[in-house]
C-alpha cells in the first residue's frame, strides 16, 4: 500500500515583499486570482493602483508599491476590509507593507499614517 506524501510548500523568501507580508499576516499574495473584483470597485480619487495591481507589485518585489497613494490612503484601508474575493485580509497586508515602508524610510511626505 502506498502512503500519501503531504505536499510541502516552501515559505516565500522573507527578504522579499511577498515574504515579509507572509511572515506578518500569514497570507501569500499569490492567492490573488486576478479576478478584478477590486478593480471594478476602485475609487480613482483615493487610488493610484488597484488592489490587484498592488499585489502584483508585491509579487514582483517592486518597492514602488511602498510609496503608492493606494497603500497610504486611510479611505482605502477602511473600504477594503471585505473586498478581496480570495478572502485575504487586505488591511493587514496593507499595514505590513506600511510597516516595511517606515523601516525603509519611504513614507510619503504628506502622509501621517
Ligand atoms: S479581489 Fe482579491 S483576488 Fe480579486 S483581484 Fe482583487 S486582490 Fe486579487
């Protein structure tokens, strides 16, 4: 009789944006299925990136995400609480990214967050 061998997923590299989000929140941003639900509900006055694009930049380890208007918008932070179809906790992910931006000294000047 053969045994079932459990799949072992390697956690993402903690030195990447994806890895630090995973370490801080337990969410792997690869769960984003790019369904565009959050894009359809975007508010251009508060966002320069959709949440979908924000997560894609995290996957690409692009630190442009850390200074984006979307990341630092308190309106977005409040509004996206139950936004993600993949049930990721977007406010927790945004807070982890804000923490990393603060560590790197990348908080936009007009931001108090
Ligand atoms: S709703 Fe969630 S899964 Fe869908 S595109 Fe936006 S972040 Fe990705």
